[in-house]
C-alpha cells in the first residue's frame, strides 16, 4: 500500500537511490574502516580529534537524545543542518518544480518562501489578520482552493510577530488539511507556554514539526536542527539530505549541550530570556518611540514604532542592530532579547531608563576525564536552588550553603562515582568556588569578611575573607568514616578546594558529638559566612590596595 509520504513525494525522489556513504556506526566502533577512502593519519596529536574520519550521517546518539528530549521515537527524528536545511529538504522532496505550491501566512519567517523559490514552487499567501493573529478558517479555505499545494508552513510561536497559535487550533487544522503536509515550525517553543505538537505525531500522518538547537540551546553556530515526523516522511527526507549534514564538531557540541548535566543551565537561560523579555517590554511601553508591542512567546519583541527615522539614528549611534520591518501601521522592528547590559543599552536608545538592580551572576563549566560539572550562581536572588552531584549527603550540604548563603545555586555533576566520591566532591567545590568568584566580579561594595554558627551540640566556626588570596585551615576531626556515601575526610578537602578556586582565606574549626551535625554545621556556617561576606554594603572596593 502506498503511504501518505509516498503519495506526496516527488516521483524522482521516490525512485532515487540515495548516495551511500559506506559508513555505519558498527564499522567505526567495531570494524577496520577501509570503506570510505579516509586518510588513516591526522595532522594533529591525540587532542586533535578524529577529523580524518567522516561523521555519521544521522548520529545514533544524537538522534536518541533528541528523541528523548522531544518525546518521540528515534524513527520520528531526522537531524539536519539547522531547521533551515529541514525547510529546504521538505520543499525539495515534496514540491515538483513549476507545478506544486506551498502555503504561508505572512508576515512569517522568510526561509519558507526562499526554499520554494529555489525549487520553482509557487507560494500561496494567506496573511495573518490585521491584528497579527493566525486565522485558521481563512488559511484552510485558501489552501483548499489551490490545486497541487503540497506543504503549509506555519510558525508557532510566530516569527516575526511573536504570538502563538494554540495546540488545539493547530491539530484541528492538520485534520482539516489531511491531504497536504502541515509543517509546524516550533523554533521558539521553549520560550513559550505552548506545548509541542510532538505527541500528535502518531495520530496525524501529515504533521511535520521543525525544531532547532539554535535558540533555546544557544547553538546557532553549531547548525543543528531536527525534523520530527512519521517514519515514512523521515525516510523520504533521508533520501534527499546531504551525506554528512553535520560536522564532527557540531555533533560533539550538540551532545554536550544536550547532556543532562546542562539541563539546569539550559532551563535557567530560557528563564532569563523570558524574564528579560518581560522587563524590556514593560520598560519600552514607556518610550515615545513605541506605538505598540505585540505579546511575545519568543526571544524577541515585535514593536511598531513612532518617529522611525530618529529611532533609527539613535539605535545606529549606539551600534544597536535590530531588524527593521514594514508593519501594517508603518515601520516596525524585531528586537532580539539580549543580555541584561545589552538590553539596557537598547532601552537607553529608546529613551527609557532601566529599572534593573545590580546583577552578580557567575558560572563555571568544568569538564575533565573524571567529572563534568555545570554551575550557575546568582548572588542577587535566593532561588532557585537545584543540586545534583549523585551524592545525596553532599547535595544536602551544598543546599545548606546556598540556603544560608541567601543565593541561587544550580549545580549538576556527572562524576566518576564508580571510582569513589573523591573527584566529585573536590571538583564540585572547585567549580563552585570558580563560579562564586565569577559572580563576585571585582568585589566592589561587598562586605568581604564573614563568620558564623552552632548546630545542636555541634559548633562550627567558618571565617571567610574573600581576599583574592587562597588559604585554608581546618581544625576538627570525625569518627564516622561515611555519612551516606559521603566520606567525612572530604570535608577539610572540600573547604581547601573551595578556597583555591574562590581565592579566599577560609578558616574552619568544628567540634561536637555527632558527625552528621558537625559536617552540616560546617556547610551551614559557610553559607552564613558567605552571606555576610558577599553582601553589598558600599560602593568601594573593600581593600586599601584598590583591588582584590
Ligand atoms: N524557523 C524560524 C521561525 C526561525 O526564526 C529560524 C531562524 N531564525 C529558523 C527556523 C532556522 O533555524 P536554524 O538556525 O535551526 O536554521
């Protein structure tokens, strides 16, 4: 029986025997590769990487990870060189030149029309309403009126306008347009409250979803996107795709960014974009250059402007690049949400003040053969805190530091716990110290010194000087060798590692009866001491040297 995908595809594509690279994963891992005319020698040493080998065309590990993240089967995923390549593949595989058409709802992302023009496919337009909402009824009518229309490209959340189309509406449209492919571009969905259409794939054979790592994962330079679709559609696209769409480097970078260790950081980055989007939109509403800002579920704002020539001049003077567009009302811009400092400069060009408080954010990404760690600290916010090192007791201790330190701490470690807990504890403290040091910046205004605190019968004193000079002294001993999987001998080591990476003097003395209490009081006291020492209390560098 002919499948929907086969009915839709260009006959030449169905007949095509795709280029065979002679590559397969088993050959790389288990066999001697004399099948791909590769050079056995590299031009660099061990650290150079296996660039003399072709990468897999559809890397199994990457497909497996994407299918896990997107909640679909591995046979529903095709990896592409960005969503841009996926758009081009769809048009090339399904639209016969000089005959078939695609449908779009302008204003929309430009690549759909570009891909169609390259393929000599016609473009049917069913524009958004005057209020920039998607009119499903009108769209369906326009598509149904057209013979040989193969693909409808719908972006949701929408670019450049930023709004979203509800999942129910999209699903109903897929049903009404069951005779064509409906490609839903979810490039910006991570920034929105929308749910992906991915769980509808098994029911809707004409549904294709486009995803990208360029936006939420911050990998625009790595060029990695994905098509999610029925296995039949994936098979047709696989015939059309280049032999090696992604480079060895891109595959490696994508795998690292998608690693569970980075999940907390990716989520935090998305949250920061969304918070900044709301802050910037609110501030811009006070600008006389702004006629209207459309509600956005993306990482940009669509702004209809007043007095565009003067605004353009002001933005140019500050070297702020924005995308100018023609809106229904006149000149509009699409403003990407940047880092807080960048957004403040944009706000200044719009003539509005930023109401942002001080920002003290620090990060550390530490990757060795023993541990892989991501840490993010925000000294100006008491939450969120999420810690996962694989050592329950140690997680609890780091939570104490963050809670009593009064700052947000996200820390994930994938460590060699099969060896023992040593590397994980040591490296986490080094990474924590480095992130804290990063957050402190030049230390202007901070109290610099801190001390603290008892717990039941136990008493720990932690004295901290964020001096820029590492020194560590630990007095106290423990009788129990382990607390859970946490070795008590690691406590003094943990403080030493922290003092090295934070470049701080840390003196700890602890005594008492119960080792759990004693250890916990050391970490709680550290949190308290850091709370005092990192507190902003002036506007000067706290040293007569003028630097820390
Ligand atoms: N879809 C939309 C709506 C986009 O805005 C973009 C990029 N600007 C893409 C797809 C392409 O993304 P990629 O970087 O993955 O090619």
